[in-house]
C-alpha cells in the first residue's frame, strides 16, 4: 500500500503531472493547427468564389448597370438563407447579390484600398455567425471602385474542426492512459531494488542475515556499503563495550573473592562478619546484574535475536512450582504462547522470572500469566497474583532499586528494578496496577519479533 509520503507516489505524481501537462499542451497546439488548416481551407474556397465573381462581372454601358456573365456553380448560394452568401456593392448600395440573401445584405462600405482581402466576422440574416471575405476591385467597363463580399456559416467551420479534433482527443486520451500505465510500471520496477534492500534489512532484523548482499546497481552500492559498515562498526563497538564491562566485573570479583577468603579466616565478631558478608554478597549481585545488562545491551544493539515466549514460560513454571511446592500455588497460563520476543532468551527469563517470583512470594493460592499480541509489533505479558495487593504509595515505591516493602520476605529488593531496566533497554514498559484477583498485576510490554521472509 502506497502512503502519502511514499517516494513511489511522489515519482508517479511528478511523472503523471508532467505527462498530463505535455499531453494537454500538445492537444492544444495540434488542435490549433488543425483549426487553422480547416479555416484556411474554407477561406481558399471562398477566395476562389470571390475571384470567379470578379472575373465574370463587368459594367454594361448600354444598360448602365453591372452584369454577371456566369453564375456561381455552388448551389448553396442559391438556397435562401443557407448561410452561403455573396454580393457586389459600391459605397452606397448593393448592386448585385446571391439568391440566398433575398433582400438582406452583408453590409456596405469599401474594404482596404490596396485591393487586399479582408476577413471579418458578422451576424447573418438569420442571426447566424458568418465568416466574410471582402475585396475591392474595378469591373471592366466601369470607373468606380466596387467591393465583392463572400460569406459562409461559422458553424460549418466549427463542425468540421470538431470532426477532426474529436479523434485527436480520443487518441491523446488513450496515449495518456498508456503513458500512465507505463509510468506506474516503470516506477514500480525502478524502485524494486529499494524494496529488495528493505527485505534484506528485515532479514537482518529477523536474524536470517548478518549483512546486506552486494548491490547490483551503482546508485545503491554506496548505500549498501555504508549500511554494512555501520552494522560492522555497531557490532565491534558493542563487543568492545561488553568486553570492557566483563573485564571490569571480573577484575572486581577477584578482590571480592580474596576478601571473602580473608573474612573466612579472620576472628571477626559474628555480628560484624554477618554485616560484611551481606555487603560482599550485595556487591557480587550488583556485579552480576551489570554483567547481565552489558550482555542485554549487546543483544539489543544487534538485530536478529528471537525467543519463543511459550518455551520460556514452560521452562520457568516447573522451577517455581518446585520452589513454592509447600504453598501449593496454582500457575495458570493463557493467551498466545506462540508469540516471539525480539530479544535474548536470558533476558526474557530474567524479566519473567522476577515477575513470577515476586507474584509467588505474595500470592495466596493462584498466579495467572496472560500473553497478548496487540498490533504494532508488541507482546503484552501480565502476571497477576491473589495476594494482599498494594496501595498507591506502595505502587510508587515498588520499582525503586533496593526497596523492599516487607523485610520478612526473602530477596534483595532489586527484582522489579532489574525488570524495569531490561524492559527499557528493549524499548518496552513495565506497569503495575491492581489485579482483578485482588493482588498486583505486573504488565510487561516487549517488542515482538517481525515476521519477514
């Protein structure tokens, strides 16, 4: 489907617009030339009639008037008010005229004094528009200047122009339709390499490719090379960052291990020993957490990771059923278990594991896990419990790092904070609300893996 910001649409509109303007201009020019040709053809016939009248008119000295030696051969000049008229007049009166005029005239007055032909339009005896050609001449045997006028109906000219221009319009319309189809096909074929690049990028996103294949077109080769270079640079940068964080974490673990060994051999009082062991364990957890975050950041930075959500849930539930076997909690799963998460399996296990573990700690008898796949490439996972729930103040504090709402429950208070961090890395969201079961509903929104070829 072509959107209004589509490059294909822009190219089609520009090409079709230019073609339309060219066709309209060509139609106007050609129709104008055809009209000129038709008018000149009729004027040539009228001029021939006018020359014949001038050649056959002479002044009869005995009768004292003009005489036409031969009549005009065209019978239309004999039919009353046919629109085809001729007359010969001086400056004061019509001396002789066609039978079609009856008692009407084509006007008086002389034309150009140099004897050239004058062309004018006028209304005829019946109100019809007439094309009139006029010329001054002197009849043989006479001394005064005379004017010969020959007229024809303008409607006949328009009818002939329409008869010729009509097929032209149809031809140009068919040509325009053919050009439109050709332009559409040309644009679609011309942009096919871009669609192939899009498909290859989607293949990279879905993990089916690592780089774009070499472009076969000179115009796309620099773009493909830059994208591949950017992908390689991104992987290299992320790998260096992960290596750096890993080295730093391992560098910290070594002195911590030595500190633990030294603590085991020392004669420190029990209360102080417990406090130091707690601090050491907390530091180890923080180091492990940042190692996981570094790994997750790398996975997010490189497209192609795909994890079936249903498989992760199926692997986690037996673990939690075993951990909380003494409480006989019921774990219920509903919704689309075939959804695919666009990320690493370890990260999904970390997020779901923390949410399910938190729900199991507070739930009385039942834990519900619902999976939905709304539009826009998202996965929504909701984990609900039937525990005591939380008030508004507790909801606000729940995601603070290290915050534990009940010190009697086991844990470090980092669970929801870890989930929130990982979710943010993937562009998702974590929301807490009251569940229909009475406890807390943790709503996790994550990106779904695209389904490209």
